[in-house]
């Protein structure tokens, strides 16, 4: 789980940087796919951050309850 968050951020950044080396004029299908993947990566990053926060909160609550 520690490596997933940086990978999601890298995926989002690569979707934002235009790919001008391959084609001088971007095609509509490429832009559409990149947009969909950008939304999915952003949503999955949000889910991962929520999961990390929830696990951290639960572990502190269990430690206080046991201690």
C-alpha cells in the first residue's frame, strides 16, 4: 500500500503532460482515453488516501481501547 499512492500520483501527472513526441496533433480518441484514465486515477487516489486515514484512525482507537 505504501507504493500505490506515489504510483497513482505519477499516473495522474503522466495523464496531465501532453504526449507531443509521438504525434504533433493529438487525436480525439487519445484525449478521450487520457481523460477517462485521469478521472479513474484521481478517484482511486482518493480511495487510497481514505483507506490509509481510516486504518490509522482504527489502529489508534484500538490501541487506546486496549491500553
